[in-house]
RNA sequence: GGAGGGAUGGGUGAGUGGUUGAAACCGGCGGUCUUGAAAACCGUUUCCCGCGAAAGUGGGACGGGGGUUCGAAUCCCUCUCCCUCCGCCA
C-alpha cells in the first residue's frame, strides 16, 4: 500500500507511474473520495467534541442533584447526527482504503518503462547453453522413462497440474532442497524457518495477494485459511504489528515450503511437464531491511539466488523486469531465467523483488532507530532461491545423455550418496 | 468436539457506567549524587486520524466487529486468539 499522504501530495506523479505500469484509471476517484472523507470527519468530530463537553456537564449536574433532562434531550439528537455522519465517513473511508489497497507499488526510478515482457532488460548472462550432439528430450519424456516422474497416477489421485515424484526423482527433489538451504544458511547468513503452509487472509493482505488476487489462491472451505502461494507470505508476515530494533536489521530468513497456486487463467500454458503445477516446492529468501539499504540488499539477494544456479552448472540470465511486468507489490524485480534445452530458451526460475515499504505499510512492519527514535516502516525483499521443481527439470534436461540417463551435477552428489548418474531402474 | 477461565500501555497488572489515556510496579529515557559505575532520589515515557503557516487544537483507540446509553475499558451480542480440564489424534 502506498502512503495516503504521499499520494495526496504527489497525485500527478503517482498517476503517471500507474500509467507506466498499465493502470491509468485507478486514481480517478481519489481526489473526490479524499476530500469527502475529510469533510465528513470534520463534521462528525465537531459534534463529538460538543458531546464530550456536554456529557461532562451532565455528570456535574447529576452530582449536584440538578435537572439535566434538557441537555440529555439535546444530546439524543446530537447522538443521532453523529451516528449518521459516522456511517457516511466510514463508507468514504472504506472507499478510499479499497482504492489504496488495490493500487500496485510504484516502480523504482531505475525500472525500464515498458508495455510488455518484451521490454524487460537483460542484465547479464552466466554459462553457455550446452551443444547437444543428439536431439535433447523434454523432462516430461525423460522423467517417466526413467521411472522418476508419474503424471498419470498424479492425475488419478489429484488431477491435472500435479505430479508424483518416484524413487530417485523424489530423492533429487529432496537433495536440491537440502543443498539450497545449506548454501543459504551456511554461506549467506540466512536463518532457516519452517512456517505454516496455510495462512489467514490478514497475512495475504499484508503481502499484497489480497484483496486483488484471491482467484490465484486455494482457499479452505469453511475456514479463514488459504494455502500459501509462496513462503513470502508467512515469512514476511512474521513481524506483523511489531517494532524491530534497527540494529537487528537486516533480518534474513530462508524457508523451504510447498507452494500452491490455482493457475486460473493459465489454461493451455505450460500444460506439459512440471513447469506449471498446482503444488511445487520452493526455497524462499526474505529480508527485512533499513530503507536506505534495501537496494544493496536486493543486489546481494539476487546474487545469493544466482549462486545456486552457478554451483549446479545451469546456464542462466538475469532480467530486469519492466514497469508492465512488475508484480503488484514490487518496486523492482530481477528475474533469474534458466536455460531449458527442450524449449530452446531461458525460463523463469526465480524472481527477486524489493517491495520497499509497500508490504510494510500493509502489514505494519516497523523498526526504531536508537532507543527513543520514532518508528518507521522497514523495507521488505523476497526472492526464490530457487524454485525446486523448476531446478529439478532444468537438471534433468541440461544433464541428459544420449541414452536417456541423467548425469548428477558434482555439487549434488554428496546429497545423493555419491550417485553419479540417474538411469532407468 | 465438550466444559470453564482469560485478552488493558514496551512488560507485569489495577480498574465493573461520568476529570481513567488509563493506578502501581518493572523496563526505557533525562537529571542529581559519584573519580567512574551501581544504589538511592527527582523528572519523563503510547499510537492513529483531522484542522492549523505555526504555536496549538479536536476526534479516536483498553483483542476485532456490532449494540444499549446523554455518556462504555466497565453492561449486552458476536467473532478471533490464549490458558485449564475432558475426549480424540501424528
């Protein structure tokens, strides 16, 4: 959420930035709503001031055993007026809050202005896509042939967009998860967290999934509980309504969780394989930062995620998302895209964002400088480090051999009892 | 799932209709004393939203929401969370 006072004072700038993001009409009613809300507040509050004064007077009269019935009758009328004005003020306040809650974050000045993902800016590349002397297969062919991936039985027990990992397939998923967690906790200074995989709606509001994107989520019937679409939601909300000491910042957490996404509206997209699933596992990185340090932290978080791809020897590129491609809560995002031989292109495997104070205002995440300083909103960052399922398929495809077997990257062997190759069972 | 108890400021915890935004204690901050520190003593110490150029000023907040009343931390309803006991359970 943007700061109300900031929007009021910089309305034209905010309108322009929204236009750059592709949402030109969002602020049409802002001025009238804001003015109406303040007008009603002033009217209601002046009557409340009178009520407070007269109530004291009534108390005094009663104590002195004098008649107060005239004043009480007058106050009955005032109470009715207050109720009416309060209802109107509440309505316009809710209207304003709804408008603000549906407003995406402002892009950082360094974000390229663009209209589609084609306007994203490539920042750097790492590694060379391998030259195959045979026709590389897709993971949805390799996996079932190796007996490590089963789509048919997954469809039987759950439906489309689910997979069952079997034997070394399951083992590889676990090895990757452990490898990622080990690197981030041992080498990058993140503290491992294991949060709930379900959260309430307040948490989803805090990170910006609600109210706008409920359709992307799975909700539990009869409960105010939703399956998390990413560990960003539970972890970022850990300190909701708390005030942290500035010396504690940056706080760096990583968390392995399952993630659940409805993928409504993605029919016909990535239908084959495990690229787009209703459930996938991810190691997420979350940081709470001082505002003036958050862009440094974004760079280091992105490099922390890149480390995993480098250690696994997977070629990738880093893309700076343009204004039109930015997520709702993000002010700046780097996507990491891994090379997929079957697609012949780079495919998103991580998304690293600085949300600045956007989530902090929604979730009331604050910090204090020194002992007597005022509280300020901190900055939140998050990024995948990495999406485990997509890393799994990137390894299967990039390390495949002509005979359909898969070489295990050196780094991963200690996590698989020294296994060098995955072959048909 | 059943029965009961609870939620007050940074913390503990008083307060059961009218100067209670809130006692007291602890903590924090400032000061006195001291070579320094501790102790002791004195003072100070919540947040949000308006109006105002400012000084200042008004409103709101005692888990959330609603109600009763001229007036609610205090009475009623409802929701959430926590605790104890019983049942069930990995």
